[in-house]
C-alpha cells in the first residue's frame, strides 16, 4: 500500500509544482478558507442526515393502507397523504415549536401539550406515548395517535394545515403512480 496510497502527512507536506494545488494541500491554509470548507462539509452532512428521515409519498401510502387508514373515519388515503405533506413534507423526524411554546412531533406534527408526553411541560398525553416515539421510522406510534385524534369529534379538522390546504379539495392526485396492493 506504500506507494499507491501515500501516508496523509506525506501528501499534505509534499510541495506541488502548481501554486493552486499547494495551497489546497498545505496545512497553512487561511482560516477563512478552512472555515468555508468545514461549513460546506457540515451543511452537506446535515442535509444527508436530514434526508434520511423522509419517506416517499408512495411508501407512506402503502404503510397507511396496511394500517387500514383508507376510509378510516371517512378519510381517504389521499387525505392522510395530504395531511402528512402539509404538516411535515413527509419528514418523519420533524419537530416544530409553536408560538405558545408547545412542540409538534413527527410526520403528522402531533402536539405534545395534548397528545404525547415531551417532558417539557404538563401534557394531557391523550395518546399515552412519549413524543419521541412519534419520530420512530416504523411510523406505528404516529399512526395510532393520529387515528385517535381523527376519531374525535373534530376529525382531521384538528390540524389547521389540513383545513387550509386539503379539506374540500380534490386530492386523488396524491396517489398518482403509487402501486397499492
């Protein structure tokens, strides 16, 4: 491995014939340049981690169908997909702080003041779960809690974003291209 993969310290200290290469390999790069490189690295790492928490529309439709949400309390799979999109953009691990200081969690942005215990303030915890469970990639805690919320008198009207962007609108396009069994 010696010549094919030179040691890192030899690579850094080796002088280049071209000036632009020597500054890129030199340990004496200016702090602003190093800061910029570090910042780009950190942002790209964050984006890669953030993307890992997204679920595709059709994958979500399959999970929702398996959990019998199509027609649950009169709401179609398209209603559920629209809800998940307008609340979290299909981001399973989304946490949002509200103006009142409460937090919303997960795919359906379920509020910690009423529905789960976030250990930050008093919670009704009507779904009898920890809010962190709503961030689980298997989605079951979030789905079961959302079903409990929808089973109440207000149904999906509990979600302001669903009322504003989904209610009373044609939503069948949410299933376009999804193969459901």
